[in-house]
């Protein structure tokens, strides 16, 4: 993974990340964390990487919230089916 260009439009980055599946967002987030932990980046690159990491973390949370909702809905539907029998 390369460090995002500090001049990249945030809207472009957000639109790109919004299309990521959970696994891709998670994997890229892991890479972002590794790069930040290694250090050696200038301030602008570090900030751009941090912002990308925040967007990736938000995308992961969206996927997890969606999965949680699906599980809750399935449990509720099953409970409704049992109650109706």
C-alpha cells in the first residue's frame, strides 16, 4: 500500500472506501496501522494516512453494524415464527 497523496480529495477517498467490502477495508486498515507504527513519514503523509485509517475503520463499523442488524432481524423473525405456532 502506498501513502495517499496529501493533495487527494477527501471525497474521492471516501467514495473509494465506501465501495469496499469488510475484508478489504479491514486489511487496508491493518496496513495503515502498520505504516503509522513504523513511522518515518512526514507530517502531511502521516495525517493523510491517519484520515484514511479513520475512514476505513468507519467502513468496517458500518459492515459490522449491518451484520449485527441482520442477525437481530433473523433472531426476531425466528422468535415470531415460534410464537405463532
